[in-house]
C-alpha cells in the first residue's frame, strides 16, 4: 500500500461531506447575516462547517466553535457540534483536541442511543487512532462504527467506514479483505449516485489490485475511476488517478513488453505531472517524478532516471511524505544498480527498509529485502544475500498465512 492511502480528501473520513461549493457557501453566509432563531443559526453554522471542511479547515473550525457555544443552551444540537469540532481538529492534525471533543460527544450519544451520531463518532475516533498508529484500537472502533451506521441506515457513513477498513487491511497486507470492503463502498456509492466518491474508492481499489499483481483488474478499475471525474472541474483528482493509471501501464509493459502500454503511460504521466507542477500539487509531483524515473529506467537511461527520482525525493521531503519517501529511495537504489553502483544502491535500499519497518508497510518491506539480496549478490557477498533472501521469503510466507487465517476466521464468524 502506498499512494492510495493518501489520495483525495482526508485520510480516513472519505467522503462524508460534499466538496467545497462556492455558491452554496455564499448562500449560507448570506443566510447567516439575516435575523435567525439560535437553533436555525446553529444548523446554518453546521452546514457552513461541512462546506468548508475539505478546503478551509480554520474556517470550518470557526463555524463549528460558534455553533458549539450556541448549542450549550440547546442540548439536542450539542453532540453534533462536538462531532464537527472533533472532525475539524482531526483534519487540522490536532489529535488531542479532536479526541477530547469526540469522547465528550460520545457520552451523550450513548445515553441517547443515537446510532447515526455514534457511527460518526466511532469512525472519527478510528481515524484518530489510525493516525496515532493504534491499529488494533482503530479496528475495534471501525467495527463499532459499522454496527451503529448499519443500525441507523446511514449509507454515507458506511462508505467512509468501509474505505477506512480497507486502508487498514491494505497496510497490514490483508488485501482480499481490503478489496471486499472497497467493493462494498463502491456499491453504496452507486446506490446514492455519488460518482466522485465512487471514483476515489475505485482509485484505492485499483491501487490494491496493482499491489497484489492483478494488473488487468487494476487497469480496468483506474479507467472506470477516470471516467467518473471531469478534468475541467476536478483537475487535481483527475491527475491523481491518471498517475495511478500510468503506474499500472508501466507494470503491464514490464510484464508483457507491449510498447503501446509504455507510450500510454508516458502520455498520461506527462500530462498529469505538468498539471501537478503547475498547480503545486506536491503528491502529484512526487509520484509523477517516480513514474518519469521508471520510464527512463526502462529506456536504459539510469542517470536521467536517478535525477527524476531525486526530484521526487526532494518533493517528498518538502511534503514530509514518509509514505512516498521509502518508494523513491528504493527506485533511486534501482537506478544505482543499473549504473553499476551496488554499494550506493545498498545504502538506499537500507534507508527505504527502515522507513517501511517504521511505517509497518510489510509488503514494501519484502520488496526491500529482495532488492538487498540481489545487491549483495552482485558484490559477491553471498552470505548476506542469502540472509536477505530468507527474510524476504519468511515475510512473504507470514503474509500469506496471516491472510488465510484472517479469511478462515471471518468465514467462521459468518457461519456462527
């Protein structure tokens, strides 16, 4: 799992709210200027907070805070105000404040047995826990969130929950479960006519198919996602999906050697990278340069490839994107290998390996073990090469066993 965990809107709370709508925001702000009863003003403030949550966090928090103050006199609106505050602070990276509001709001929601709000509270709590690397706790919170969301018939929340579950499954290497969760989310998006959200989830699904080597499925999934997004109005999102499609086309070329796939990858990636550079979309720049470097490696231009990867690494360090940095370093290592500099490659592979361990990206970890094994074999250090080969196979076997155990456990639960 790499690119897909950071794409489109926020990490886990994908798409509970519509994208920023300037016309709606203007209308709501005009309404706010009119004389209103306090309860009507609270509802307007809630809607404004939701409208700005995806593009102006400070403003969203400000509206939520005003609603919270008013809601202290109207307890029936208080828990929703606390939820909005929790989400706002989560999106702003202030986890302690976010968790404080979420836990305070959950108390009253539990008393009221408000399943709709409880589903949202537990989903937000899972996002906080995931961000703090409390993976088991996040899993439990998501299971609880799913129970309440189903009880309330809240399909929008279920979409977010299934997407969140898929992210955690994918990070831990449980790819079949991730695929099932995302397919559930896509079906609900289709039911609700949520095309943009469906595209975001299909993008995630395409990345998983790519990760496990189901390239034809990945290709079809990315194409389907791309058709749901209008590049004229959603240029950034279109760019993200196009870069993912270019990645798959490169994989298909490397597997089957079809020159048309390489040409298509180059076209998609060049256009996407140019847009990302023009708009300052750093994640698009990072992954666009990674694809650019891969194309140059295929064309046997490792020096130029290394320069492209270095641009990606520079952008990654600027963004603070650890999830991308380990990928770029591994590819720079590959460029060094092609340049006949295995010792430099080993240094980069080891740096990448440490990052994958820290981030608990087990599938990426296995790739680094294999790269290190081949690099040490190149310099004639067969003993160390063998050690890394063993680590690679051991981890691959454990991933396979864990996946099968998870499937059997879920089958047993379903049977019961």
